[in-house]
């Protein structure tokens, strides 16, 4: 009589995780040139079970990166091109009236929208009105969708990877702060180097995308997502994560840069994501304990979209990233 294979324990999952990361990166490198930091942060967000906002000009392979990641992990992926006329039902799905030809009976049937997938690419997410933006909120926070008076649970893993063009503001709608806060990371996608751009040109002339093989299954990914949340974290690193998030909030004890340039700071979710992101980054690197250095490594991606800057910052050309940089220099672990 055969016996079912027992699920892997945390030690086995941890030992396999660094190898999985290397295998995924190798598969992505078949299509994506450079962008190592972006890929690292995307993998941290995915294994943490979080959502990710990619900010960059068109043509930087953001869309290709997300679809390629889904293939490397053997996951379903969907894509929605956000436009000003996009309606909530275009994302969540809609009810249609169907008639049974044999009986003549009519009944409503729900047709799931593109949100019913594992990795949803929300392309140019800031090009649709707030009403449609709100259709994503419940799914991003609760993993559920309410449509036609019924609530549907999305199959895990579920992650929204959204893109946003930072330079073209005509016909766009600023993302609500509540929605921005649901994104674990906001990742800046920069231009490639000259050597990387030359390689991109030489590769794309062929016009055929290399095949990507799946290196991980859905069940094992879910198990790894659970394992990284149970990883230990240095006590000092936990305190540092909290102090860093609190330093973004104006007040009597705030650093000078915060009082001068910040109107509203990051909420408690930032502390949670700093600690979780640090754990995942450490695990992906094969380290069994997250440290202060891991917190610092994810600080830009966690904090920069959670601060509202004031008029002084705008007048002096100070960006949220600049504020985070100064805080990393000033805030120290006690």
C-alpha cells in the first residue's frame, strides 16, 4: 500500500528556497536583460504574499517581466490594460442571462473576470477612475471579490503587479492613499545601461521569445510563503523596522527632515512590511535570521509610496526617496 508523501517541513523548504530563487532568476534572464534589483524586489514581494507597484517609463519590460515570472512559477496570469472607460465589472466579472434550450429556463450565470488568476498585471493602473480602482481593493486586502451580490474567494497565491508611468499625467487619476498602502512595495524601474541596451537590441531583432520552464509548483510556493513568515528576526532588527517607519511621521520626536518635508507619514502597515520583507530577503539569500541590513534593503520600496510630502518638498524638488535616504542615514537601532 502506498503512503502519501508528507509535506516538507520548514527546514526543507528553507534549504530549497535559495536554489529556487537562483533557478527563477536564470529563467527570467532568458528574456529579461539586467534589472537585477527589480527582480529581487519582485521575488521578495511574491514570496511574502504581497502586491507590487512598478514605476517606470514605457518600454522597460515591466509587462514581460511579470508574465515571464508567472511561467517560471507555473502560475496562471492575467492582464488588464487600465483605461479611462474601464468599468469594475471588466475586472471582477459580470452576470449574464442564459437560457437552457431544452427546458426554456433562464438563469443568471457569473462569468469571472481577469482578476480570477494568480498573478494579475494591472497595466498603467493610474489610468482608470477611482470607482474602478476600488474594485481592486477588496481583492488586494482580503483575497475576495464581491460581484452580483455574491462573494467569491480568489485562489491563492494571488498578487497584483501593477505598472505606472511617472512622466505622463494627462488622462490619469492619482491612486488613492488607501490603495497605495495595499502595495507592499513600490519599485522604481530605471533605464538599462548602455551594454544592457545593446544586448536588448541584439536579442529582440530575432523576434522570438525564449521558452521559460516552470521551476516551482503552486503548492510549494504557498508552503514557502508560510515558512518565511515563521522565520526568526533579530530583536534589534524588529525595533529598527518600527523606528524607521515611525520616523516618517511628523511630530515632536520626528527627525528634522521629516518635520521639514513630510505632511503625512507611513502607517503601521509599513512596519509590518519592513519586517516581513526583511525576513523574505534573508531567506532568499540563504540566511536563517533577518537583520537590520535586510530592513535597510527593503526600506525604499516599502516607505516611498506611503509618505505625503508638503509644499516645501515640492518647491525644493525633494522626492519621497530622498527623505527615505536621509532617514536611513539618521535613524539608528537603539
